[in-house]
C-alpha cells in the first residue's frame, strides 16, 4: 500500500497548496465568495461537475448499482437532469443578477421581506449537505488506513476547512478542477473498464444476474419520481449550485458550461451503476451495498491505480463538502448574521468592515460546526433527506415562482416558505424521515399557499418589478463596473 499512500498524501498536500495560492488571490468579497465572477467555460464546467458529483454520487451511486443494477443510475441521472435544466432555462438570468445568495435574489424580486426565513432554510440545507459529505471521509480513510471514524472525519474535514478558509472560492475552484480530473481518470477511465473486465464482461454479467438488473426502470417508478422531485428540483435552487453559477464570467458561460457539466453527470451516473453491477457479480453477498465501491477498489485494482481511484473518491467527497461549506458560511454571514447585526447596529455606523476577513471567519466557524456535527451524527441518508425535503418543500415554489410568475408577492413567498417547511417537518414526523409523502405534500401545500396568498394580497410594487427586470437583463447601473477580464 506504500505507493497508494504516497498518491493520497501528494493529493492532500496539493489541496492545501492550492488553498495557500487562493489566499493570495482572494482580495475582495467578490473574489473570495464567487471567484470574481470570472470563470471561463472550461473551468466553469469542471468545477460545476465537481460540486454536484460528491460522495453520494460516487460511493452511493455504485451502491445503488450493486443493489438495483443499471437502474441504480437514476439518482445521479436526476442530478444531471437538474443541472441541465438549470443551465438551459435559468442560469443566464441567475448569473446576470450579480448577487451572492438565493435569499438576495428573493429580496430583489419581492422587495426585501423574505431574506432571513429563507436564509435559515437554506442554511439548514447547506449545513446538512456539508455534514453528510464530511461523514463520507470515514469510509474512505477506513479503507486506506484502517483509521478510527472520528479521526478520519477530523482529518478530512480539517483539510477542506483549511483550504476553503484560506482562499475562499478561488481555492475551492482550483481544487475542484484537480478533483474533476482525478475523478474522470479514476472512475471513468480506470475503475469502470477494470470492473467490467474483472466481472467477465457484459455477457457474463447478464448470465450471472437476474434480468431486472438490466431493466432501466427496475428501481421503480415511484422512486424515480421522488428522485426527480428531490434532486432535479434541488439542483435548480440550492445555494451551493447557485454560488457556482455566480462565478461565470458571462451568462453564455453559465448556460453552455453548465450544459457540458450536466451531460458529464449523465455519463458518470451510468458508469457508477455499471461498476456497482460488476461488483454484484464479484461479491454477491456484501453486508451493505455501500461497501461495494471500497471493496472492488481494495480487492481488484493494482497498486498505484488503487490509490488514484481512492483519491478520486476523496476528490468527489471534498468537492461537495467544500462547496457546501462556503455556501453555508455565505448564507450564515450575508443572509442571517448581517441582517440580525443590522437590527442592533445599522451598517456603516462608523466602523470599517473587512468583508474578506469576516467571510473567512464564518467559513472557519461553520467548518468546525460541520466537523462536530458529522462526528455526532450516524445516519447519512436521513440527514441528506431532511436537507433536501426542507429545501424543495420550503424554497422551490417561491424561487421558481419569482422567476416565472410576476403576480407572486412577498406575502405569498413568505407563506410558501413557512407552510411548505412546516408541512415537510410535520409529515416527516408522521410518516418517517425516509417516506416519500413529506416532499410530495409539502411541495403541494407550498404551491397552494404561494398562489392563494399572492392572489389575495396587493401585487408587488411596480418599481420593485422594474428594478428586478433591469437586474435580470444585466442593465443595473451598479453592475457596469464589475470587472470581467477573461480567465480560464
């Protein structure tokens, strides 16, 4: 394992070095939180693919392939569909807004009344997303070093917190590009063909497994529908995803770069399912489907290649973890703390505020909270389900409604967030966290509240809508001076 260890150590050291480099570049709030809004198509596509394809997509995607066969691709496939929909239909408008958070977009659209509550919902989602990614370090480091779970979480989490705190989005962007390359080589170019060959090829796989393993809908229509609701719609509105859209240097980059990343996700989904199916042939009696990835890597790959593929798994986890962490810190600082602080002491009351330093502190604090929560929490699936149920049930309707329906009002948006969020929480308590009903009925109740209250209240002020349209078109006067030099 010495060669494998060397590969991993070099990879981790490289992540820290890029964090140090990013620190020297991030000199303003825009540079620190959204990489100066200067990413070109190549870097944008790579980093967007890296953020959405995390440990759940890699380790979990292979596990679903082990359990269901090719139809196990649907979870990651719906993530790719969501990214495609966001890129084609919404990303250009989102990029032109030149904001930092989803809640700022809601304030612009509805007149500044939905920020704190929507910020709390988004903060809970990004925190749980970061926590679930951080827990995945335990699985990878256990395979590598037979390491204690708590120590593994602290080690992996500390590296991510370090490079994210140092350089913000610039560090995360640079590390994500490396992680994208490592994942592509490790999973698509090495593990996929080796797994298929070790399993005897597709003909042998078909001969060894039941026919339902090769049924594209074998996982079940209701499960696929739930994946669409949670993951496809979740991609449309998550702060971690929007914050990457904000890094694009133009709306064209956001649209076409995101389309490339979404297409890549579809290929990654199929690869994970095929690897899992091959693992089922090789190891038919694993105790847990989620052990399939680690088992096939540990037992079937040659020295050196094994280290690279484990680095790919680590890259998948780190990219999602760092993206969720900076999103969580951005929401906590910009949407919650700054508003509460403004109530106590109005902004600009004789005090200079170092925005980069302030955001860096928030990343550090949120990072510590994520690591501590990850150590205390055991069930990753339940935590992730709670996060996505709250996000989709509470925020999907007011966000898409604001983009698509001009009659939507601030009161309607607020009612939608509150009713949808409470419905999701109540239904999870009644039906169970992993049940499908909470997101189904929570989303419907959110929609009903939004439409009903919007129609019963006074339309949004014409001046607010006019300013919103100017912002969507990229014509707001304060945006003209935003620097946009090309950067690949």
